[in-house]
C-alpha cells in the first residue's frame, strides 16, 4: 500500500508491474537519443540534405528534451502522473511514426522535436512515479531497476541502429519505436495507478516567467555545448554565445525564483 500524493488516500500499486510499464515505455525514448546517429549518412542520401542540416535531427531532439523537463513537475501536479505519462508516451509513439513518414529534412526535424518533447517529459517522470508509488523498503531496488533503460539505452541504440540499417530501410529507425510504444502504453493503462488530482484540490499555477527562463537557459547551454565538437572547440562563436546567453538566463531564473511570492 502506498499513499496517493494528491489526495492522501491509500492505493494499491504492484511494484513489479509499475516497473515493467515504465521500463518498456521509457526504453524507446532513451534508445532514440543515440539510434539516429548511426544512420546520419543514410539520411543525408535519402532526404537529399547536407549533414549540417540533418544534424538538427539530433540537436532538435535534445533541445526539445531540455525545454520539456522544467514543465514536468507542474504538469504532474496539474494532471496526474499516469495521465501525463500516457500523454508523453503517446506523443512519442505517434511522433516516431511521423518521423518514419517524413518527406524532407525539415519535416523530419519537426517531428523529432515532437519526439524530444515527449521524451523530455518521460525521463524525469519515470523516477518520480517510482518515488511516489513504491514503498520505502523497496525504493533502492526499484530506482536501480528503473534506471536500467538509462544505462542500456545509449548502448543498445547504436547497435540496434546498425542492425536496422543493414537489413531494413532508414524508416525503421523510427518505426521500431511504434510497437514498443503501443505495448508500453497498454501496460501503463493497466499497471500504473490513477493519481489524477481531485477537482476540489484546485489547480496549481504555472510560473510562466520561471518556466520560460529555465527552459531557454537549458536549451541555450545545451545548444552551445553541442557545437563544441567542431574545429575550434569552445572558442567558436556558436558555442560561446548560446552558452553565455543560457548562463545569463539561468542567473535570471535564480533571481526570479528567489523573489517570487509563490513557489517557482
């Protein structure tokens, strides 16, 4: 028995079933951070676009991750963890299918941004749901198990990408997520406790200024660091400018959070 964080009522949640639902759904988003990198050359030929353009297939995904993460805490309190997980996994799965149907580099980048937004919600929510629905005595083991996709995803991604490209078309780099995502969605419907807030509890207010400052700060720093691989490293303008702007926005967020009357 565990306590629902929204209404204080005791609910029954099977730890094993919860972990199965989270791991099956979460592995798709984690694998996708690396699986596309192995197919970059294939994508440049198939979509007739230069590497500099298709690099945004990975960069856009990571930036969307960064923008989504600061919104998760508020969204979970507002809608409930189960509904938020189903939304994020559904968005990721549908976006994966759309990526496979892409007709140009621009469309693929746009659909990858949607994918990244869904994945950005799923990453922190996996651990939050475990912390809220697992008994303290089994917390350490449960956190270790739910971290398994995070550890294995970057390893499995390139290997699976190589296998897919050897036997199938590039579309399957994304289509492979669809059946796994559907199974994960069904498991989540069955195994994750419904924790939606009661209507009488009211709705928390989103700190819009803080959310914008923090999201843009993370995106700026991440974009700058992602450009450091090229010639010139950290001395290039497209590394320093976005990273410094991101740091300035982060400082602005800290100042805003310290002065905000309500919780940021």
